[in-house]
């Protein structure tokens, strides 16, 4: 059962100093695109100006997430839902030239005789383990479940501390709650300094932390708001959309929530709503967020229209990325090159990513099947692919 006490904090700083600029030479990058009807890999040149499409992979199947293992630079995992296999994981050790299905995909433990059990509808989120744990991966599912693999994604086992705990099950709500295509466990984060220090979030069900490798958990929801009229003390009503850890300062986290944009500085445990500095005509509702790889003061979001019936489109049909360079005290509109009007798409929670180059490259995919990129931290945008299926997730990785 989740622990009521708070874990001892890491040695944290309220805000890290700006990291030095990267001196590494440009690398070959690959942008991994998961869609409603398959997956694509876009290979870029060292200047990030020319892109070659590789795909589709799994044409016609729903692919929720496609991730390259940074520990070897060649192993890919794909979370897919197929017509004949149902929800599963595919694995490639040669950058997608061939694929094998997991021998044991994520599945909830079998319920006792006569008891109503839960079934995985789809795996939604994939996270590689700590660099010191070579073959460890984590997966989050819909309905909410947390799973781990210790053999590179071949076999997956459930974490009973989450999946079978009565308190967590209460917070998860029913399968009818949450997002339109089902409630989800997402934003699985492994502290790069400590393999036993984990975070995850649930839509709905809040943000949670473990310092013992997932044996016990504490909640991290203080300061977060919920929809007006609901009880903020009830975790079922907390709906984090995505949580990101700052690679340059792992004691700082950013969050895009159903009710705003937030920042958390450890060892503190109270989230600050930094989205109130966004322009009022735009608001601070959205699904996705990217943190700078070196500078913990820099982050980017993609707002959407969250008014009234939640149309889930760009505000007024005029999409833009907003960036902060001072940890959320102010935000700048970054829309050069993006459509100026009548663009009614939005960007889902996994569908925006950043590389580690200097300057940082940003990438996002839209619900209308467009893939956009910026080589200069959002100052100017260009579209590198159109007419793809609805894009669910975008990741970017460097190749050896």
C-alpha cells in the first residue's frame, strides 16, 4: 500500500545554474513517430535539414509509443495494438529491419476464482531503465498498470505494489473514467542518479514516487489543482497529462496538467503553477511538455483549446509553441513557420520531443498527421512530413 510518509529528499537545489553549451559534434538523429495506423522512422543528416522516411512499420495497427534504447543505440521497442494479437510489444535489435513479438507482453495478474479481473487494453508508455541496469524497461498501460522487463523487453511482469494495491485501484477509478480512449499510466521516470528512484503519473490518479525500486510509493500532488467542484484531496480527480524531469538538474520536474503547467523543485513537495504567466487568451491547458537537456530553466509547451467542451484544438486555429527561459516566470510565443490560421489540430501528450544538440532541436506531431521540426529551439518551424495517420507519439534519439 502507498506509504503515508514522505521519502527522504535528494540533495537538491532550488534551481541549477545554466549548464555549459554542448561541445559535441553533430550526430545522426532518428525521429520515431507512432501513429494510429503504424510507425515511421525519420533519419536525419548531421545538420538536421534533410530527412529520410523509413516506414510504415506495422501498417494498420495502433502504435502508442516507439522508443530507442539509449544504452545501445539500436534496440527499438514498439507498443502496439494489433487486430489479431491484441495489445503487445514488438522488439527490434537492428533499428527496425526486423521485429519480434514479446514472449510475454504486459498483462495483469490473473484474478482469483470468481473475481472480476482487469485486462490490458493497450500499452501506452515505454521507458528504458537506468544506464546501470542494462536490460531493464518499464511500461505503463491502459487501464492503469505498471510493468517491468529485465530482459530487454522480451518478458514483462506486473508490479503488484501498484497494480494490486487497493488504494491505487481506488485512485484509478473505473475504466470509464479518464481520457476519451481510456485511463492511462504514463510519464514513467527513472532518476539518472539512482535506479531505485522512480516517478510515474496516472490519468487519472495523480503523481507518485518511489525510492526503493517500486516496492513502496508516496504521492506528489500537493499544490496541484483539480477541476472546479471536485475535491482536491481525492486523487481520482487529479489528472496529470505529462511529467518531465530536467536532465541537467534531476531535482527539477515540470508538469503539464489538466489544470495548468507546474514546476516542482526537490526536496520540496509542493508544485508551483507556473502556467499563470501564459497569455490569458491562450491559457495553460495542453497535453505535452519538453524540458531542455542541459538548462533547467528552459521548457516548451504546446497549448490547446481547453475551454467549455474541451474541443482539443489549437487555440483559435492558430497553433504555437510557447517557451520559457526563466523556469516559468514568463513565456514566449514561438510560431514562425507554423500555420497562421485555420489549423485546428493539436498535439498529444507523447507527441513532442527535443534532441540534445546545440541549439536544441524540437519536434512535434499533430492529430492531422503532420511532423514539424525546429533546429533553433523553436525560433523557426518547418514541416518535414504530411499526410501521416494521427500521430500519437514522437521521440528523437541519437545514433552511434
